[in-house]
C-alpha cells in the first residue's frame, strides 16, 4: 500500500449508488447491518436518474412481460403507502389514436386483468375532458394506477436513514479498480478516490454488485459473468406541465409513447437504441425528433411546444434468452446472481428490473446477504415508512414555488429564480444531504436541488450560486471557475438536442453572458449524429 492508502472494515460493501444500491443500504440498516456504498460518480448517475420518474402500474408490460407487470403493480402500491413524500399519485391513462392496432386495444383490458392490474375503460370524449392535451382522434382509453416518483429524493432518503440507523457510509466519486480474491472469497475491494487520487481498500464480509448497466464490468473484475444488454433511451423536458396524469399510448411499447408529469414540467420519451458500451449513452437530435414525432400523435401540442432539455439513460437489461436481442423485447425482470457456481461465496450481483421494483430488488438481495452473515432479521421495508430527511426535499419539482407562496423570508435571497431556490435551501442541503458533507461542486449540488432545472438551464442561477458559495467561503476563485465550467458544460450537453426557437435564443443569451462577462469558454465536444452543421 502507498502512504495515501486507507482501509475500511465493514460488514457489507455495496457497489453502485442508484435506487437499488441505496434501497439496499436502508434494508440492511433496518436489519442492524452497516454498509459502505461506493459510487464512481454520484447518486443516481445511471439509469436511476436517466428515466421518466414513472412509478409503473405494470400496464405497459402486460403484453411483453406479465411477470414484471405484476411486480410493478405490487411495488407501486407499497411505495405509494410507504414513501408518499417522494410520489405524486397522478393516475394514468392509456389512450389509442386512430390507426393504432385495434386488436391490441381489444386485448389490453384482458391482459391487464390477467396480471391483476385495474384498467377502467374511459369514454374517449371523457378522456379528452380529463386531459385536453390528448389528440382529438382518440378511439379508446383506460385509467390505470400510474404515478410519478422523484428518484433522487427516494435514493437520498434511503441513504440518510441507513446512515442514521447503522452508521452506513455513502462514498461518491469512488471507483472500484479490482478485487483481492482469497480461497473463493473477495478479501479486498480496491478503490480509487477520484476526489484526491488516493487508494481505498474495503474489507467486507459480503460484497454486492449493484452497478446497474455496469454490473457486468464489476462482475468481470471478480472473474464472474453477468449477461447484459444495453439499451439507451433519450427523454425530453417540456417548458411547462401539459397534463395532470401520466399519458401512455395504448400500443405495444415503442418510442415516444409516454408523457409523465413532473412538478411544473412534463417528460416525454423514450427511445430504445442498442449500445455496445453503457458509457456511450447520450441524448441525440435524431432521438429527440423521434420522440416529438411519435409523442405528438398522442398529444399534438408536443409538436410545437418549447423543450428546455434532453437527457438519456441506459437500461440495464438482463439478457435472459438469446432471442431477446432487442431492448424492447428483453425482460424487465431482475437478476440476483449469487455467483456460487463460479466459486465465489461472498459476492452477489443484483441488476435489471425497474425503478418501480427497486425496493423488492433490495429486499431479495438483503435476504441473501443476511443469510450469508448468519442473521435471521427479516426485511422491514415492506411495512416501515421511509422517513423524510432534512436536506433531501429540495429535489422535488415545484417545491420552491410552494414554499415561496406560503411564507418567503425577504432576507433569504433567491439564487434560482426559475425554481425559486433560496440561499437557506442551499445551506440546508450542504449541511445535511447524504453524500455531500463538504463538496460544493455545482454539478453535484445540482443533483440535490432544482438549481439549473428551470427554463434558463442554469444560465443565471449558476453564476448566483457560485457567487454565493464564494462569498460564504466555500469556493475560491480558481475552484469556482472550474466548478462553473463543469456545471455549464453539463447543462449545455442536455440542451444541444433541443436547440431551436426560444430555447436557441436562451442558449445564445447564456453564451453571451458566460463568455462575455467572465470569459468562460466551454471545451468543444464532438458533434452527435443528427446535429445540425
């Protein structure tokens, strides 16, 4: 070991800071088991943050994966009851338009009934009264118990309770570089702390691979195999909220057929593009255009509305059968591999599944880990509510405007005008939010608040936030400029695919402000397929 190396001894090491990894932290803590979670980037940096935020009723999968559909329904009901602060119980509508497959429309209620999913018929005219954004040529509609969920708040509050109960730790920007194997066990997990370049060794009784789309890579470091299929998807954020409910196209899963309300905006998607490498996932102009074209058949307003951002995520699909080479055909079920047949007695992998089923995935994994540790403690996450945690609530869309309307302190300056995020809110996040004890980097702070999520996409609030952190002694001039460059580069990456009309003018204003006022040139990035010349 080098002089900079340090060692942590712990019961369980979890690799991957998405919704499943953080839910596993909490499940283990409720059983009295401490864990260290290592994440190479930040909370929900993969598929857990690059999704609709849709809490599935399961109806989307009744024709392609009825088992996963039933799992979604059960977990949907549990999470609505146990984590209501993270969920907007919107309900959902599946609607078919003229030209859609009428045989599928006719089969849909029976498929839902077979999976136990309530799907109530709604007269097309009534559906348009409920949601005027729907196309005038709706031919059938069904109401289902869909909802929207804030995955960032959910993950952060799971981590917060794990820390409070068992002293568990969340180490972000910590990359696993290898395993030390001894007598069929992982004796050491070697990590690189990318904040300072130091080495970290974790000695754990059990090691869990919850790295999502990167699970195969982590397993390979231990000489194990996980069959994975990578399917990237691009989503678009609208300037305003278009519907009260989740709107689904009543057809087999395809591109641009879901519109999910998220606070003050709506999220349209998604595409499915096969990827060889999960690190290659990024939003493109072509996928944005596909979403708009397909989405506007269900909701015509989507053809001309302002989009403020595109983003993407890569689905960690389990390749359970050779013929499922298409991301749409692959199972939405999850895989829990114990790797014992590969000669490993203290290593397991949990991957696949959905955001909706992450609690169940964590439960099954914790059952295996607890049994290996010789513990009889049962799972408690199916009965015990997830407590609200200080500093985690600022990821919630629309929270800032509600606080402002209720009681705003005039002495508390607003740093983000679009989302009405004040200086005191930023202070609360920095002081209490898991995984961010002393890290003031703007990009990471942006994941824990709504800063930069509004129509200006950080053009003004990025400068205000950096100035506030500088004035309060958290940033100096050099680190502040670097943090600003990273923050703006991340926001611009999501704007590029939707730059037209008002959004293009907004981007030009931001460029003039950032380059003209403080000379902050962003590094050039390669053109994407479909980018205008």
